């Protein structure tokens, strides 16, 4: 399709239009998965381990099964021993011979009420014999305790390098780092640690499953990836995937925490066993002990510079703690390497990303997986270097950033590079000239880059006889506004208003494939597919008009909801009616795939995501105060300068930035799933502290628009980058305000005050 | 377990139902009456998504026993504006881009309504608004646009402006 032929008219795309699902959400009529019910529905609950690593001696459910109202109890013994997983097939539905973490599913119950289901959980007798466990990812690499003693038998992607608890090891290499260290003016070596962070979506994971008379199952669920969930369910249920139907009614946030199968399989298995619809809704405790949070990480970073602060070489090792199953850990460890390289001319690179198993919660792909962990290390160290060399931290960055046409870490040519503009604008807006305005007050800056994830999107667009269009997409509207954005692109291209676009629900049985609401790609990729469909429809409309008028299609235009040729005009609505009489109606299938740029495979080893598509560039700056007695951080102001390529809807882009920064502030200052001896100490929202309205400052958003060649009207991915920089920017501001440098997240008041006291002594 | 007859007044309508004495108002609203606009999450009054109004004041329906709501006027999000006739707060939330996933929004709007109604004739500062909504978690927005919306609604009620979801406010 000739999608390039469309240019944004500024009429719909680029405008601050209200989101399409807003009214339903403010009046309480929008149906989320957690709201979905069916007549006769049973309530499912999961029995989870309270031991971090133990052998299962006995499971006796006879008492539970005898409780009136209990309709089924299932354990690993009742289902085929399927193991699933993206990179390594290591995850069973229920614990097999051993429980591998606190929160590991042991059994599932379905009952006529939730209360009876809870009674049944308490009546299942489980005997566990505790085993030695491993919690520290670096200790785990010694393989003294194996999380998966059968690791060699597990199916895994051939690209992965595995060894016992090591689930993957990716590398990026460029130039000669040893030579760089040998000739360096200074070499800096530091280690950083980050904590496990929950995605924090307000709607828990929820699924309702029901089987029909033909043995097909339908699951209504709040997944970000309906097609991936469909495939995983098909494997677990041993069905062809076409017999598994996944419908996403509505979803209350995801942030990467609802990518992979969550509770869908429990609902489907219980529904099959009971021949009744079954609903499973996660509790807060399950969310904080057994969802898929952001991995914790350890980063060792060694950097060589010359006298002027020019980077000569970087050696880095990041250890990503996957928990008990690999999940997205191998991908996260790999992607972290591009973040460690940063938007910098590094001279030479030797980076290694390791994913490792421990007896903790299996982690997932929380927004910009690896981004904040690696960025915290790189950008903290940039400030340490700047301080040591007596160079302004902004100036040090400007001396080292990449420019248009430079090669990226994979040897790819970087295009639409805007990092200098982002840095300068963020610095100016925060008032960088006055970096330490008062005692205990300071400013910090951090910058990064990030990809727009590839993967394909398909859409069907149908023109209705009233002249409106219906968009059928398999992409889930997570709340970001991405589907409103894609609809703005579609409306713009078809000369319609946004109110002329109807959006159909996501249903794997009827929706065209979409790679999913992940990786900052939805508006980008669905928008491109919409442009392709619009180009097809425009041609169909021209052909129909040409038939009506007995002329050729040359010089025809689609404008003001009409096809226009010279002094002739016919409305889209009229053509849609004509097509219904003669041609079965107007419909187009638009598709999009953004091919990765050319790169040098010689620079990479065992890397799952070897090169970044359509990277975006960004900088964030913060002005904060630290109470020297209590260590409490108060953020006065926050600035983000982010290159979005083209702002399809500035309002919701700002919303993405403000929300992402808020999550990053949480990661920086307060959020951590705290483990002690393998047990989660804060599995509730009282003790797991996410930012409230009082913890998030006013945020200034500067939208830089350096158009990409690949995105709709030049757009780049937006959603993930805002949460990458806050830990580093805040750490740098704390150091600027107090002189105290924090190397581990979250930077709680306790840690800060301890640093301040140590410095005073 | 013995169910008792409860009479609840919800959005001006009387509802009679048999309920267990330990059922919360949230359980009754969602599980018995089927009004799903009031949301469910932490069940320990930390997240605020279950907020409803009791005689005009915001309460967490996850901790309030349904029986305790007898004799009081309960207002849920379904009792505020309707799509064709939105409450000014609902309109302001849309116009200001304060809605993303929307799961916290019913609770957020009712919290804001309670706060504004308790402080008539007054436009609160942004900091005061932040304090008023600090009991409701939103993970999507970073709160800025929610504060914008509440501030806008507070100003409009003094000046008599009415926001509707028109193209003027949208642009």
C-alpha cells in the first residue's frame, strides 16, 4: 500500500481530542475483565506456597472436596505436565515435585461462592519439606543450589547460553576495551543495585472462562497480548489454538505486567473440570507475591575516559534476577545492553547481560524492561565522572552523545537523532544554570534512548453506509490512548472526524492479528496499519466513483468525506451504499511491519533483540530538596523532554509521560517487594508504597518532534521511555543537593539519612 | 450463616435484599446488585477504587459493612451524570485528559465530588486537591491531569460555566 502518500492534515491527527472510551469510563459503564460475570459462574481461588523452596511430600484435598459448594480441586496431578515460557519452557501450571518460590501455585479450587473457595483452600492439606534455597542472583550463578536441577531437559530458544541457574547470557562487543582502559586518563568502576517493582495496575488480573458444547473455550480476560495468551492456553489445554477464544472486554492498566498468561489457565482448567463458567480474580497478596514484577538487577560498570571526559571504553555486566522462571529475563538482560551503551559514543564496548534463576517471584516485562536498571547505573556514573573531572554533568553528556548518522551499539546507522535537543531543553526548563540553589536543594539530569518495538499489526477497516468507519484491531487499548491515536491517524487519512470512527472489541476469533499492546508500539504500528487500510479504501472509493462517473481515477481526491474529481463530488456514505448493492461493502485489510535496520551481527553474541527499531531519545531533569535530618526527599519540579517524532495527540502523550515519571519516582524512592529469607514481607498496598498525588510533583512535558521515517506521520514510540530516567535523575539530584551518592534502589529516606550520617562522621 | 433483610438507598432508589451480616457494601453493590461501576482492588482501603458517597461523603465501600449503610443515602458513579448529561466533574475529567485506563476514575471522581461539596464556594489550590485525593491510587496518569480536572470543575462551579464534551472544550 502507498501509505507514504498520506501527510497529516492537522485536522484530526496532531490534535488534543478527547479519548474515545472516556465517557464510558467516567460514568462507570466501561466493562473491565474484573467486572465481567456469567450466569451460574463459579469462583476460583489458588492455593499458593508459603515456603520459598520445598519438596512436596503430600497434597490431600479430600477435606476440601467434601465442603458443600466446592465443585473442583485441581493440582498438577490432574493435568498434563505442560511447561510453558517465552524463552525457556520452564513454567508449569502448578508446582510439580517442588515449590520454587513463596507464592508458587499448588492447587486451584472452584466453588459456588468466594467464601467457600477460601474455606476450601484452608482445608487442603499440604505437607512440605523445606529445601536449601538461593535468593541472591550473584550467589545463584555459583550453582550451589539449582532452582531447576533438570535445566538441561527444558526446551529453550537455541540462541540462549544456559548453565544451571544461568538462563541466558547476551553480549555486545565493539572495539578494544582493554586498550581503552590501558590508555585512559581515569577509569571508574562502580556497582549498582535495583529492587523488584510491581507494575501496580489498579485492576488485578482477572479471567472468566467458559466451555461450549463443542469443546471450545472462551476466556474473557485483561491480557495485553490476547494472541500470545491464546497460544499459551492452547498448549496448556492441549487444543488447537483456534479452539481457544480470548476476548478482552476492558483492561485496568498493564504496564507490561499483564503480557503473559496470568490467571487465564486456572479459570479455563477449573471451568473444564466443573462444566461451569469460572472466574478467577487475583488478590493483592497474590499480585505482590506471584504476579510478574520488574526484575531486580545488579550492574557492574567500568568506564574509561580521557582528560576532557571523552568516553574511551565501557565494560559492563548486568545480572537480572528472573526469579523461579526465566519469563522475559533473557530478553531483559539482552536489551539492558543497549541501555548500558546509552545515547553515547562509547569508544569501545564489552557488555554482558546475564539472566539468572533464584527462589523468588518469577519476573516479567514491566514498562521499559531493563531501562531504569541499566540507566540508573550509566547515568549515575556519568555524574560521578563529571564531578571527579570538574566538568558540568550536562556538558559531559553533550561531549559524548551520539549524532545523526553515528553508528549505534549494534553497528546500525542512527537516524532522527535528537538527544542534544532533548538534553538542552530539559536543562533549560529546570534552570540548569543554578544547579545547587540552596543548601539541601539540588538538580539532576539523566538521558537515554529506547526502541519502538517491532512486530506486525493487522487491521480491518470497514466503511459503513452512514459514512462512518469501523476499525477492527487485535490491539488492546490499555489506557494509553493508543487506539484513540490510531483512530485519529485513520480519520485523518480518510477525511473523517474522530467521532466517525467506531472501534470494535478485541476478540481473537474475529480480530486480525496484532503483536500486542507492548513495547511502545501500539499507536505506531496500528497507526501504520490504519494508513495502509486507508490507502486501500481510498482506491476502492476512487474506483467506485470512477464507475459512477465513467471517468478515470486520475486526479481524484478524498476530501471533506467525499471523493472529488474536478467539479464532481460524491460522499463516502453514498459510495458505501452503492458498494453494498453491488460489491459486498467496502472493507480493507491494512497491515504493518517495521523492519529492523541493518546491523553488524559481529558485534553481538546470543542477543535476543539485536537491534533497535525507530529509537527515540529523551532527557529528564529534576529539582528536589532533601531533609538533612530525616532523609526525606521532596521533589519541587520535574521536566521531561522526549522525542515523540510526531505528537498524534499531545494530551495523551503528556499523560504517558506524567504516568511513567510517577512510576519511575516510585521505583526511585519507595517501591520494593521486600524479601526476607525468601518470604515477601510487604504483600499488601499498605506496605508496598506506590506514589500518591502528594508524592508526584508538577511535571513539565516538552514534546520534541524529530520525525521518524517509519512511524505514522513520523511518530515514534512513546509509552515506555518516561519511566527509564527517574531513578538516575533523582540520584543525581540527591548527590547535587547533599553530596551523598546512592547506589541502590529504592533510595529510601533511611538509606539517604544513613549516607548523610556516614559522610558527617 | 444467617442472611438478614437489608434495605439500601442507592442513587435514590430503594433496594431490598438478603445479605450476610459480614458482607461489605462493595460486595453487595457488585456481587448482589450487579452495579459494577464501583471498582474492586485491594480490599483494605488503600487504593480507593471502591469509593462511594455515603450521605455525600466519600467512604471506602470495601471496608464498610453493607448493614452500616442502611438508613443512609448511597451514591455510586452510576448515580452521578449520564452520558448525555455528565456531571461537571465527569466532563472535566474527559476534557482535561485525566482518564487513561479509567479503573480508578469512578473512585477518584466521587472523592473529588465529596471534597468539593464539603468546601462550597471555594476554589482549592492544586496542593489542596492533591491532599484531598491522596487516598486514591492512580498508576496511569501521575495525577497532574486529574488535578487539572478537579481544579477546572471547581472554577466552573463558581463562574457558572458548564463543561460538556463539546468540540470547543476538546480542541
